[in-house]
């Protein structure tokens, strides 16, 4: 019995001492620790935006602060590794040695510039906008080899890596430089010869047919404007031809359209050459660069052919298509 009492007394005694110790600790916390914490010096948060993380750490340390353990990342126009945000913001006052949250840029997204060479201005704008680029300055220049309203060149060039949203400048064709031409008198000449001469000079031609008692079939009865009138490239000449319409006499528009191949790369333009061989001989109708998937329409371009016609298409020096028209 005495041993039990001794054990109980020892337990009570230990509990009493623990209670006293807890009281002492509580008093220290209330009257020493908490007041010291309350009286901890507040410091001004420095501006670390625009710095790198390794530059920011010593700056925070000198201010009596520290960076938070977790670094946030964000896509930005700022260079990769640059701090783009902080929390708290600069010039706020906080307790010493509190963490400052840091957001670091992972850099702007880069993308290849698509080729728009050979496209119309509207199609080029759509292509660039869809790819995330901004059509910017447009310069206009006359060109003997590019159709009116098509892109001759672009800056920056196709390919490479540019920030999305970057501007792309375009050089647009105004078509051939207008030339002054004194129209000869074509009366009595064969329509086939006159038509080729007028279109080679860059004039637009329309034809109509009527009977004539003296002028042979297929020859020119009259034309408007008359001979001696000064015209400019692109002006219209109306030919009145003796007889009935016959394609073999004046040629026919070539119903040929071709899409430049993509070849798995939407960014690189391709050198396209189109050669036509007909009864009038062999000639190169197209010889320039086009962006992928651009349509080349020879009928729209006003290409006329005579008799059986063969069209051969080359891309980057390699024959890709051969088509025969009878």
C-alpha cells in the first residue's frame, strides 16, 4: 500500500513541476517573445523587377528579406530569366526576413515567319495574321515579272525564329511599268499576228466578228482606238475581225490553274517555272518564287495558246507536272 502511495505522490509531484514549468514558458512567451516579434523592424521592399533571380537574391538579403522558395514562371515579352513581377510590390513595408514571391519570364514564344511571296496582298495579310505576325509597312513598286497586287518580297524573310506579334513588311507589285505606245493601223492584217503583238505590248484586247466583202476572213476590219492614237500599258483595244469566231485563228485562253506544293514546309517559298509549247513555239510564262499553296491561274493572267498545247511545270528545278491540251 505504501508503495502505491509513493508512486502516486511521485506522479503528482512531477505533474506539479511540469505545470510550474509550463507557466514559466507561457510567461516568457507573453512578456518576452511576443513583444519582441511585435517590435520587429519593418523594412522597405526593394524593386527587383527587371533583374535576374541571381541579382535579386543579394538585393533582398541586404534589405533584410529573402526570396520565396517557389519561383513562378510566366510567358512574357521580357527576356528569358528576367523578373517580371514580385509580391509584395516595391516600396511596401513588411517584417524583416519575410519571403518575397518572384515571377520569372520564360521568354517570348518564337515562331518561323511564313512565306507570302507570290500571294495577293489580302491573302498575305491573312497568312501572316493567322501565323501570329503583324502585317506592317507596305511598299509598292512596278514589276515586269510579278502580277499586280502580288507580294514580291518580305522583311523579315521566310523561316527563322521571330517573336509572335512582330511586324512583317511587304513589297507589293504594281504590275509592269506603264509604257506609252502609238497604236499602228492594223487594218487588213491577220488577227493572230495582231493579237500577239498587242498582248506582248501589255495591252488588253477584246474581239468581235462581222462579215466583210473585201477583207479576207481572219483579218482585221477595224479597231478602236484607231491607228496613231497614243495608249498606255493596260489600255483596252477592240478588234473587229472578218468572218466568224474561230479559236484557232486568234488563239484561246488557257484554262490552267496550279497550286504550288507545300512539300511539308509552309514557310519556304518555291521557284516555279511554267513552260508552254504550242503551234507558235516554246515560251516561259512563269519564272519566279511563290509561297506554298499559292494558286497560279494562267487563264486569269490572260495566257493564250494556239493549237495543241503542252504545259510543263518545274518547282525548284524539278519537273512536277506535264499536261497536254488538244
